[in-house]
C-alpha cells in the first residue's frame, strides 16, 4: 500500500538512496532539506525547505504524512527539538537513521568505547555522541511508533545486492570481522522496516 513519507535530510548520501527506494516501491516523498535547490526534480517527490532545529515550523511541514524518516546528521544537544517536532505533527510512525556507536561488538564492548583516543576530531566525536543520546531519548519515548536503525560500522557507496544480515544490539560483521554495508542495501532494509514494522519501539542493525 502506497504511503506518503516525510523524509528529513533527503539530499544526503543515505537520504537520497532512501528516496529512490521509496519511489521504486510506489511511495510518495516529501523531501525536507535546508537547501531544496540541491535536490534534483523527481516524479513523486515534493521538495520543501525545513530545519529540524525549528520544531514548530517542522511540525507543520510533517503534518498529514503516514510516516517520518530522519536521515539528517546528528547535531549536538538538538535531538529533543526533532522529536518534539514529530510529536507536534501528530504523525506516529517514525524511523531514524541512527549511528553504530551505541552497538556492542563481539567482546561486549560498546563501539563508542573503541573510538576514544584514535584521533577522531572532537566535533565529530560530539556528533557521534549525540547519536547515542538520541537512542537513549527514544527509549523513553512512548508516544511515537519509533524505530532506530543503526548502520554497520562502515557505511558508504557500494553495490545494491539485497543480500545482508540483520541484528539487534550487536554489530553484524562478516567472517573477517568487518562490519560494512552500502548506502543502497541500508536503504532497502530501512524501507522494509517502514513497510513491515518489525522493530517498533526498538533498534536493529545491519551488515554483510
């Protein structure tokens, strides 16, 4: 059944792949981004300006959709504003492109703990930490049918294979111990979740 989806961060690397996957499955998309001129015109897509840090304005933009997906980068200490906008819109179903830092590796160590002292710039670490905080906040959220979808540790350009494995709270890694996924395959699994609702008020992850 076709749905009308609001996609925040539609012009990014992941957001653009999610847009394509939604369209290919017959859904329509309201693409919300700070700079709508960066979006190419596509049939089935309405592009509108929006700022997730302005919850009142964003809530108005989100009203009337069947679901909201956010694929925007994390901004330190701003998750509350995003969630307030979604609540204010009256839309119940929400899928968040999460981060991998809150996952656990095979040794039971949180990925976040493995990132310390390896030369990652402080501003980048701060945004990664916001992804963990967003997940913590969502676990206290009972007014939304939310899903937090953590990617593999490494996500980037690659093939659209349709062949991947899903997990819950632990990193999904291959026989070499590498945790990877392409943008395209991540988008497949996200839209599967949107259509099937297998992880409502929960988190899941992906890898090859």
